[in-house]
């Protein structure tokens, strides 16, 4: 019988939020650099209508899973350590 136990971890929302913010800021900035020149005379609500679906899609299927995989140890620290 093995004496190894799985260490208990706890999901850290503040750490996760910090990492998502660090990825979302350049993502949103990059999308705006692409969209704004193409929509120069559009009202802000129409620009947002273009930017939001692109941003959400990239975040849900790219940024967030990437953060969870790359920083799993940081966002799920071992309890009691």
C-alpha cells in the first residue's frame, strides 16, 4: 500500500482573477487596435457589439483554459503549506 496522499488544494479566486486580468488587458487592447480603424465613425455600442463576441470567444476557449493549465499550481495552492 502506498503512503502517498494527495495534497489538499484550494482554488484562489484572487490569483485567478489577477492572471485573467493580465491576459485580458492585452487581448482587449489588441482587438481594439484592429477594430477601431475599421469602425471609426460607428457609435460606441456598435463597436462593442463587434468587440464583445470576439473577446468572449477568445477568453472562453483560449485565455481561461490556458491560464488554468499553465498556472494550475499558482491558482490552486496546497492548503497548510
